[in-house]
């Protein structure tokens, strides 16, 4: 069984074992049976609901019913002013109930069997919510199997936008469900690449697709970008192939990605930049320039390209440029040391954990610069030196362990630190988005829990030890 198959089975199992309480149940809006329709509709509008539970004590004993906008339509046909109609007169009191711990598929069966659109979710004598068909479908639709089908069937940018939103919703569901961060990243990475390929097919003519290779780079290329940060993409063209409207097509692609939630790259590493949209021969020359030239951005551009993954078109074009890079990098220890130096440029404030104030002037910590980047880039440098070409950081660490570059404990520590930092960054960014803020890598130490501060401190210690290893192995002190 492949890793993709295993991930697919795990997620399908999570869907099959999901319970009613795992859906987006909201506390029910409850109105009195004697309330008039205008008052009820006013409360529904204020709460953003399309229905309300009706608690009626006018009859013998107490009963619970439901009133929806469909019932309002029927009430208007009574020929009486809405403010003179009590909601009990038009509500439905024959409710089908389900326990919050019931299997989700039982809820689906009940809706289909009884031909209803809503179920009352009751725990003992307490009504804890109403499960609607729309919420149920939304929960199921946010699983990767359904999202993948939606991407493949997309016929417009609007179709892809809906799929991109479902990927975001899926991330939240999987994170809240406790799925391991590496599995979340794997699923999201696969769906993102599928989405990029579909967008490219929508904007690029088939002949252009066949004579080019669309690549993603950086964290997207490594399969480690979970939240949409910025674009890192390029287009390799077959030597001798030209397309008259190429600039227009690439502009539509990058604008399409922006509409789907990926902001333009601040460094302009996108198809619309001719430097990142060129024939293979030209791109080989550019790689050589990064390697031998004096451009201070050369090593970082090379680092971004090192993570490249083909998502559409002819992947052999990327393989051609990779072989060229391998020939350049052979026995180039001096360049690798220069390349690796970036991993040792960021350092955490001394004893930051002992100065937690929670005040406005508290210095935030950068989870990328201090956390993931030294590990990701340091491993990249070791991979360049030792000819390791696995796509993701964890896989690269494992391969370096297998060939004896890293000992077992160092490899285990680095993977655990990386995954903790990725998980912490995701949780932090999800919280930011939930509060309507732009996602960032900055976190205030006082916002971390006691356990998180301890784990973060340990991750930084692992980082320090790894940087010391890099300085020793790659002779960074001599730079």
C-alpha cells in the first residue's frame, strides 16, 4: 500500500467513524410557542438562522417542535397578518431525534428514510442542536475524496474557488480531529497540486501544456504548505517552442491563483516574471548564474528551485534542469557552505521564556525564521552535498539517516521538532483567521500554553544543536 493509499484509507475511516457531534452543531435557537411570527423571524434574522426550535407549553404538557422559513411560506397563505399568528400554529412537532454520539451515517440514513431535512440532536432531556441536511452535506463535502472530484470536474474559476474553500474547511476539520500534521500536509499538498494543474488546464491551451512543465516550489513543492501563504511557481518551456500569447496566459494563471487565495509572491517568483518562465536552455543558464554569479539572492533562488515539483505538463523538462544542477553541485563544498549559511542567521532572544509579560511591547517570535527554516534549509544543504533528492524535509531526514549522514537520535529529534513547529504554526494561523486576521508566522510567547512553551523551547534547543552540526560538517565558521 502506498502512502497516498494509506492516507486515503485513514481519512475515509475518519469519515465513516465520525459522529453527529463532529459536525458544526450550533446551540439551538429556542422560541416560545405563543410568540408571533414577526417576533420569531426577527430573532432568526438576528441570529443568522433559517430555523428555530419551538417550546410549547400551551398544550397538555410540554412539546418541542421546529419552525423554518419553509413554514413561514405556508403561514403567509393563511391570509392573516403574520403578527397575529402564533408560531405554534405553523410549527411541526413530529421531530426525528438522534443522539450526538450516533454515527454520521445513521443521520444520513434517517434523513433519507424519513424524507426530512433536519434532525433534532438530543442528549437525554437536553436539545443540544439541530442537524440540517446542508450542514451534513457540507461536512462530508469537506473531505478530500469529494474535494478531489470537485477539482477534477471544475469548468470555471468559480468552481475551483469553491473547491479551494473546501480545502480550507477540510484543514480545520482535520486539525480539530487530531490528524497528525504530516498527514494533513500530505493531503493538502496533493489537493493543492491537483488544483494548480486544473487551473493551468483551464487557462492554457493543450499545445502549451504539452510543451511546458508547470512547477511549484518552496514549501508547496516540499508538500509542507498547509495554509495559503504566497505563490512560488515557474514554467519551463521546451527549447524551440514559442507561444504568442504566453504573457497573457501566465497572467491569467497567477491572477487565478490569487483569486483562489494564494497571494502574489513578494519576490515575484511567479510565471509572470520572465526569469521564472523560460525555455529549458535559458533556465539552465540561470541556474548556472545562481551557482557561479555574485547575486546575493542566488543561493536562496537555488534553494527555492531545489524544492521544485512538477504539477502539469512534461515532467522531463524539470528532470533535465535537475540533472544540470547535479553536475554543477558535484564536489562544490565551498558553494554548499555559502548556501547553508542562511540556516544559521536567525537566533532566538536569550531566555525569552523567562520574560513573559503579555504586554503590548512584548517581542513576538517568528515560528518560521526561528523554528522551521533552520531545519528545512539546513537539511536542504546536506541533501545538496550528499545527492539526496527526496521531496519533503522529513523524507530527506530519513534518507540522510539511512546513508549515515545523520545519526538516529538526531534524525528523530529533527522530525519531531519540525512537526511540532508545523503544528504550532497551523494552530496559530487558524486562530488568526478565525479572528479575521491575516495569517502570519509571528506569535507572542505569552499566547502559548505552558506545555507549548516547553515544547517550543525544546525545539529551539534541537535547532541550536543542528546549526552547530552544520557549522562543523560544512565548515561554516570559515565563511
